[in-house]
C-alpha cells in the first residue's frame, strides 16, 4: 500500500589578443569567472587567447599557468517509493520556496552517481540505491550540466536538510507543477511519468533523455505530452 509522507523543518584583469583588438567575452566567460590574480602564485593575470587556443583565458605570465573555466555538474536523483517520488522545497536561492528534486553540485573525487546519492542524503535525509542515468540537460547560459539518476528509496527515514524547507512523497497527480523550481526538473519529471505510464521504467527500456536549454527561461507552468 502506498504511504503518504511529508516532513517539514522550521527553520577584472587586463585583456590581450593583439594590439588594438577587442575580445567579446560574453560567449566565453561569465563576469564572475574573470580573475585578477593567479591562484597558483598570486601574481596578476591577463586575459588573452593562448597560443594554439581559440578562446580568451586568464593567463599568468609569472608562472605560466593558464586558468580554464569549465561547466559545473549538478547531479541529483528521482527518488522512488512504490508509486510516489520524493521532492524537496528549497530553503535557498535561487527559487526559494519552490519544489525540486534533490540535487546539487558535484564535488572533486566523486563519481556522478556518488554525487547524486550524497546530495539526496544531504537535501532530503534520504538513503537511496542509485540506478541508471535518466536525464542529461545542458544549461549553457549558467555554465551547468544537470544529470538525474533513477533511484530507489531504501526506507522512509527522511527529513529536510539545511537547504530544504520540507520534503514529501507525491504521486503524479500531486506534483506541484506550477511551483517546480527549474525547467530541468520539469522536463525530467515529465519524461519519468511518461516512461512509467508506458512501462519503460519497469522494463528498463527507457532512453536517456536530453535537452538543451540555451537561454534563460521561466519554469513552465503547464504539463505537456512527452514524445518517446
């Protein structure tokens, strides 16, 4: 028999390319990533295209270090218990007070599956058995890649972590679609419920779902049919 569960908690350096040239930074580096000093030796860095490269990088002429800025992985799970999934209400910005799947930034030394399991434990107090990768969503305007794994809840000993106001189990009819935090979560859940209804979750015949979100957008507020 399915169980209902809801837990709450009260709770810029110089720019060089060639003389007179202008580098347009928007496609390459976010403002926040522009560094002034080398993290290796402490000397000032300059922004230029290194030899053999085609993008501007923060370069230290003192120690020769080239500082690369790479996308960040956000990894999480779709935690399943019988016919329900576990979701979290965010206690932090962005999207404070909106609902999401448990997920967060991958740490050095982790696999993506390990990161997904850790974030689920930290945000929802939930122990899970991580299954197959279900969705991979590129969000280049915020320099992120979001990955969600199917996961089986091992028990119902769950509780909101420091970054969650509340956690609860919901079935498809009770998903707060209008109050989901991010398009990546909305797309992942749409695909999950479509695959489950078609039997593709039960027999593991689902495909990896991908999506490119190439511009800022509000989370969608209506459900749509997912084409297999």
